[in-house]
C-alpha cells in the first residue's frame, strides 16, 4: 500500500484487501515492527448496539511498542494520555478499504520534549513500514 499523509495528524492509504483481510494484515505487519494490538474497538458494532445506527465497517486498533512506550513514559509520565497509537481500518461508501494511523510525530509534538520527538520519529518509521506492507 502506498502510504501518504492524509491529514495533519494521520498517514495511510487505500488497500486492495477486503476489510477483514486488512485488519488481519495490519495486525500482522504491526507485530513485525514490534507493536502489539492492545485494544480493538469495533465502532460499527458499538454504534449499532448503543445508537441503533448502521455504518460501514470501522475498527480502531490500539497499537503499542512496549520498548518505545517505556522510554517515552520515563521521559514524560503524562505521555500515557497520548498512547496507544491508534490505527484505523474502515470501509468507505464506495467499498474501498482505508488503513490509516495516527502520526506519532504530530501527536508527540504536543509534549514539547525534543527527546520524545526523536522517539516519535522512529515510531513513525515503523508504523509506515507496517502500513506499506498492507
């Protein structure tokens, strides 16, 4: 998948995989880059159950690389409010599947600590590598 900046805070792109395949592949490629998926929120299911709304598939995966999380939290204890790195898989109305991730560099600039920004650069590289393989 070609990865590009999608907004001021996210990067990703379209994949030719169907929704379920994309979720599996993202989870696999994140693992290869040292990330585990700690949380999985099925927004389609939650919105149906709580509000009776129907929507296209939409999952939020909370990804974390323990090594980098540990280093960053040691530097900035409040940084946990910005963790985990969210990776989103959703199906558009045209049936195309999009995979996008929070840009760690954009998010962690909020911290204002140059050492944390260095970690964010490495985390971004690894997330980009994972998404490129989807």
